[in-house]
C-alpha cells in the first residue's frame, strides 16, 4: 500500500568518505536514526521521494472516505451512524496531517490535489472496489484497516520527522477503526443466517484485494508483512465462523505459518491502471467535491486576509 523504505538519495555504492560534506552529514544522521526536519539539508531525490509517497498516502486517506461515506445515512442504527461518521472524520484528519507534512517540503496542497485530479498521482487501489452491503463496512475496517496498520507502523520510524510523527497518531486511530470493523463482522456473524451470509460474502470479495495492499513480492518486506497479516487474520475468521475464500489456505507446521494460494497480480495492475470497478467514479467524486468547495476555500482565505490586515493595523 505504501512504500516501506524512503530512498535517501545517497548512492549506497559510494563510501561515506567519497560523499560531499552535506551528503555525508545527512547520511550519518539517517544512519544514527536522527530525524530529518524540513529546514535540514536533504538530497533532492530524497525530497522528491517523500513528496510522492506522502502525497499518495494523503490522497489514499481522502479517497478512502468515499467507500464508507455513502453508508453513513444507511447504517443500521443511530449508534452505527455516529461511529461511522467519526471514522470518516478520522480519515479526513489523516489526509490533512499528511498534506501538511508534504507542504513542509516546499510543495503546495493545491498542486498535490491538482496532480491527483489530473491522474498524475496515485492512491491506494483498494479504494476502487465498491461497498455493496453493510458488511462491506465491517470488512473494510477489519481487513483493509488491518492491512494498512501493518503497512504503516514502519512509517512511524521513518527518517522524516513530520511524516513519522503524523503516523504515530494515524496508527493509533487506525487501530480503533480495525476494532470497529471486526465488531460489525462479529455482530453479523452472531445474527441471522442471512446476516452471517452477508459477512461471508464481504470476506469473499475483500480478502484478495486486502492481500494485494502489501504490493507485489519484493526483496524487502512486502511478503513478510503479508504473511504476518494472514497469520493474524485467519484465526480471527475462524473465531467469527466464516471461511477464507482460498482453497489452498492451510497451516504449515514446519514453517509455523499459513500457506495461501497465488494472488492474481493482473487484477492489481489493472486496477492501478484505472480499470477497477470504481476508479472513474472515485476520481469524478473528488473533482466534483473540490470544485463545489471552492467558495469555502475562497471565503476562508478572504477572512484570514481580513484578520491579518486588522491585526497589522492595530499594531
């Protein structure tokens, strides 16, 4: 879902003594786990990588509001409506934290949003799947947010200070979202036969896209995190009394992990290219919201300028 490592921009094939003074000092700070702050010197490749990664993450949080937002008015009780509304508000806050972190790198939020709307910037492919039933809201919290937490915890230790600090709060809030989703699934599985079947159907449709959130196999951490997610989630499904949609899933006593079937990476690449079930709808909705909210941004800017002018006059 999100890159686990941030390229420092330093050529790792070069010895530290062959680097320039600024590059050497930067690499020494990174190696010593000292946070890089916005005013610190940094390689241009590092800055560009951070902007790409943080903006993609911010876009994912904002677009991620859409699959759940249209269920707020259709949630089965007032309590469920209030909980889901709070969760969607959290996601909006996550996006704002991350846009603010990206802005410290010298890029404007308007430019980041423009890149998203123009299709130049990506967001997580998981949000291009539809939410067909209330059980989907439970599956998103349980599976999607659960996978997101595993992807994001390493980012709490990333080298860029504003990003790492934002992620500490984001991960704490995501843990509540996961519990909320599991609670919905547990309630459905303890309900009628029709409700349990709804939960099973949601699991069937969201399981494989959730595994794709860790990205294709690599030599760093994608497969390790994916395996950890499977090992954690399968016993939870057993507790709920629903079955993973994978006939090859089984416990491997020798490895101490669950074996699972092959993932259809063609599906992931197809969704990333813009051909998922909801790609066009998600982007159109975001563009429409941005355009219709222009008057709010303009009014807020005018008010801020008016206040600043009054303060200057009073001084």
